[in-house]
C-alpha cells in the first residue's frame, strides 16, 4: 500500500454544544483531552495552546482544578477554593473573582495538563503542580499586579510562558 499523508483537521464547536457531550463521555467512564479556551487559568495555561486531561470526578477537594457547570450549559475549568457542605466556590488562576456551583455540578476532574505543545503530562498530583499550586494560591493578595505585569509587559516582550 502506498504511503499516504494523513491530514488532521481540527474542528471547533461552541462550548454549550461540546461540553455537555464531554460530560456524557466522562460519566460513561472515558477520559477526555480538551483543548483549553479562554484566559482564566493564566499565566500557566494558555488559550488554544494547552490541553487538559479530564476524568469523572470522584472526591473533589479544595485546590483541585475541575470542570464545573456554573449555569445551564455554561462551564468553567477552574480551581476549587472552598467547599462548604454542598456549595463549591471556584476561581480561575488568572481571575480575581469567583464562581459558585453545587458539588453535583462538578462534572470533570483534571488528571493533568499538556502544556506548550508537549506530549508529556504535567499531572495534578505531581510535585511540579503541587508546588506551583501552593505558591500561586498564596500569592492571591498580589495576583492582580502579577497578572497585569504578565499581560501588559511579559506577553508583548516575550510571548506566552
């Protein structure tokens, strides 16, 4: 058989269409790799560049990055910052504000991230992620200034991390 060049085509769908289907797959026991859209997890996860490996959540904890439905067909991939009873508060690493949902609305747990086009997974239970998470969450009081510096100076000069 002659060698044929395989052409890969990427198709984009609106989150309101795609993410409910991904949730169905997670509930069936599949893992799903999702290309990230948006800037809420900056500075370490970038729009269109990075991917998250998701699975069905089993026991979400504070600090975990999760896929949550905060309104009908409106999903976010953010970090859990508090759980009080059935109420969950989320914040993206690049956000100053929070979103809220119920524990039942946490639809996916992130196993890890594929960053910067790499094929190796940065696992969320690995040392690298835990150190980054510990440091970044404690910088919350000055995060506004760090993110402003990153957007206004770092990206124009050096590009994304």
